[in-house]
């Protein structure tokens, strides 16, 4: 089958089902093949006694029903009920809207029922909507990890697994592309084997082996793509001259706060770049709240003051509008004779034409925008400096597209993700690196607490007090366990629980990865405008707008995240003048507090935390698949896979030294692989 064949070529997928897959950015069979499971379900041993030890858990129970299943009809649905006993205790089985289940379960015969166990009365237990298996069938499932895919409403895990199964035997789709000597050198399993084991693993050892191979592939693709795009040589000659700095110096002297040592050093680095022989690419790494935005403004001011244009590109429209507001306030406050324009996808056509005209004709201009700055009809007049905000939301190609429009401008890439220097030098080998480790003294240190699930009510009450005091809060919804529920459904249910708890006294908003960009922007705009007091969200708020009024962050099941991501999430609060708080809800088994959370509770230093993350992540720590969230990898994690990343970087360098364009017979399959993978969208929920 062709890699780009439509999904409707597969059995069981019609035009209606294809639209459901499109909602997950799966638009052809190749993308479906790379829709790897988000986690894996390992079925537990069937329980035969002591049900109380498994209350609230997904539980398998071996049971013979006393009598046949009965179905009663209510006004809204059919309810089917079966009963049996486990170790002398009554167990009820309840199915909603499944009247056919009574024909599938015969009394007196042994079955395995699998579902969430709840106590409903002092002498009775209940499983709702349990799956039903013959003992032999369940034993087969129990021996191997079962894939759990990301879903959208209307799409089941079984349907996705069945569709993927049709592709696994297709030799054209899973043909090896790496040279045999490289496979032998790195002791990598075959590509076809790795793809199959990712979807239908024999056991966890096979799954780990497959993941390691595909993690290597992801890193290799990243470094090959970057290497081919930047080419060889030192870069373009620097034709820009930054001789005037009167406005720049005046702003520096009139700032209402003192720059930190890290900010001053970075400004010196940038000015040195601007006076260099070649145009520069610099990565500015600064922890959350370290003051990167004022540095971006000052760097852009140098360009604008010298009659050039300077642009900053943000990952969302809300963040772009926030930059616009900040830059306009600086222009007014310091009485600067320059203009600010903001271009986003929602700008009306007539206004967009006028803005495009100004950009094409007007020198000395601050330009702010989203991906709209990359559109083909955008023409610039002397674009000397380009800033991209939140580096890991933009790919190499996107940065290059914007740079190409400005006749080789200087590029400043800002990231709030603290990455250990050893890793940053590999990931950003084409860039100079500046690091801001200190935080402005005016910022109050966020107070941290690790709590158990039993203290959730206390946490809600504390949030209510902060909201009553006029502040706002975030609640990060727990990750979805292995189930048929989607993350969108999970966070929606959690938001409903929060609304019910506060009984209308608090305005509760909702944010998740399956929303459209327009819906996300609307929610974040309402948060900025204080129409939302508590935002229940998945991790999509990890990089977001500045909400100084937000003083509380509560993260459910925090033990299941990596340290780097938890620190990024915590950075959404503590941005204003008030004391802020972060509560990590620890769901670790047996009441043992996670070592990761202990580190977070003790430190707010992002670079210390990043190095601790690197220390704690072992190569076998892969069950959650990926945690760091950097650079939009699907499987790879720069912390736990640091050693693999180093090998892939070296191999990419050697391959490009041997064949810079990958056009020889040996490397042509590699080039074709890169081309195919450009059409596969990796999404974060």
C-alpha cells in the first residue's frame, strides 16, 4: 500500500470514520502507522478474594453468575444486571445501553470481568460496564502489553487497533531504510520489527527494544534535517550595521528595575553578535520569569533604531497579542518614535492587506505575529532581527522560512525550558547559547507542597480562598489511565467535578489539546480578562500567556510527569506581585512520596531541576513514553534518551559528511524516509 494512500482504502474506514481520524491529524495510512500508542495496558491477575484491597482500581474478577443477566428498561436507557459472589461477598455487574450482553454471558460458566471496582453498600461491590473475557482469552491478553491509543469522540481503541493491524504486514510501508552497517554498528533491531512491536508488543522487553530503535530514528531525523537545512560553512556575511543606540541607551537608563547579571551578560552577547562578521543564531535559555521579553525588546530596538525591521513570532495568537500590548506600552512609556504592528491569522482581510503593505514599505518597525508571519505573501523591508518565542514550538524549517524573508537576519531563539548544557550543546550545535540563571529580585519564590489524593478537598478549599481574594488558579487534570476515554473527555469530567464542588461560586474554564486553535485562544483570552477564575486543563498550558493574577497551580497525579515538565507547569504562577503556591498531588502507590516531587518541593531553580531530571531518568524509565515535551518529539525524551541522542547526532554528522544531500544509492532510502516523515503530524495532548 502507498504511504500516502487515503484511510478509506482500509477495511472498516469510510468517509465518516476518516473525519474522526483527521481530528487526530491522521490523514493517510502512513500517519496511522506512526500513530503509536500513548501507553499500554497490562491486565492484572484475576482477583479471587479481599476485594477491599482493590477498591477504586481497574480489577479483573473470575466469576460464575448465579443466574442469567436481567435487563430492565427505563425511560432513558436499558440497564442490564448480573450477580455473583467473590469470597462470600456480593458482586453486581451493571451495563448501560447494552441489552445484548445477556446473550453473551451464560449462567454457571466461568468468565473474567474487567472494570473499575466500587463499593456500593456495606455488603455489596459493583463493576460498571465491565469487559467480558473467556479465561483462555484473558490469559493471552495478560501475557503481553495491550496498546492504548489517543482517541477522539466516536473512535474506539478497538477500531484503531484493527485499522493499524491491516498495515503491519505491508512490506512496502515498513521497509528498512538504514544501511546495514549502521544497524550492526548500533545493534539496532529491524525497522519492520520495531513498528510491529510498538503496536503489538510480545512483552515489555520487546517493546523497549522497539522504542529504542524508533527513538534513535527520531533523533537521527532531527539532526539530519537540521544539518541539511543549515548546510556547511560559517553562515552569511553580516551586512547589518547597528551604529545608533541613543534610544537603546535611554531605555536602559530609564528602566524601572535593575537588570540581573544574567540579563546584562546576555545583552552583551547579543550586541557582540550584531557587530560580528557573520549573522548570528543565538539560543537564549532563561527560566520562567527570568526576564527574556525585555531582552527581546531591547535587541529589536537596536535594529529598529537603525532603520531596520525586527520581528518576533509567538506560538499562539493570545501570546502574540500579549507581546503587542507589552511592546506598545514600552514605546509609550519611553516615548519612542517607532510603530508596532501585530499580524495573526484572525486579522480581517482588509486590515491584513494594510498591515502587509506597511511591512513591505515601512522601515524602523516592530513586527509581532504568529505563524502568519511565514505566509508567502509577506514581504519585508530590511528585516535585520528575528526573535522566535518558545523555541520548541517551532521547527527548524519554520525558523528558516522566516529568516529567508529577511535576507539573512540575526536570529534570537528564546526558550523557557531549562536544558542541561551538555544536552543543549548537542541539540543546538548550530547556535551560540546564552543562559540566564538568575531571576529578578522582585519576584516572590513560589511556595510548594506535595499532598496526597486524600487532601484534595483541602486543596480545593485553598483555591476557593485565593479566588475569593481576587486571584486565579490552574488545575492540571490527571493523565488518562488505560481506558477508552479520551483526554478531552477526562478533563471535561474533571472540570464538571470542580464546578460541582464550588457550586457556581467560581467560574471554571476548560482547556485541552483536542480544541481548535481558535477555541484555545478564546479560553486563554477569557483567562486574561479574568472571566475564568479557575482553569482546568491538560498540559497544553505548559507554554502560555502571562497571567500575573494567577497564584495557585494544582497538578493531579504529579508523580507521573517528568521534573522538567512539572517545573514548566509551575511557571504559570508566581508571575505577579503576590505570593504564589503550587500543589503537587502525589498518586504514588503505597503512600510512598515520589523522589521527583521531593526535589520540586525543595527547589524553584529550573537548571538544578533539569540536571536532577537527567540524573533520575534511567534508560528503562519509558512506561509513560515521553515526558519532557521538548522539540515536539513523539517518542524521544531528551532526558532519559540522552545517550541515544548523542549517538544519533554523531551518526547524522558522519552521514552528511559522506553525502551532504543524501542522494547516493546508500542514503537515498534515508532521504525518502525524511520526506515521508514530514507529512506525519506529531501532536501533544
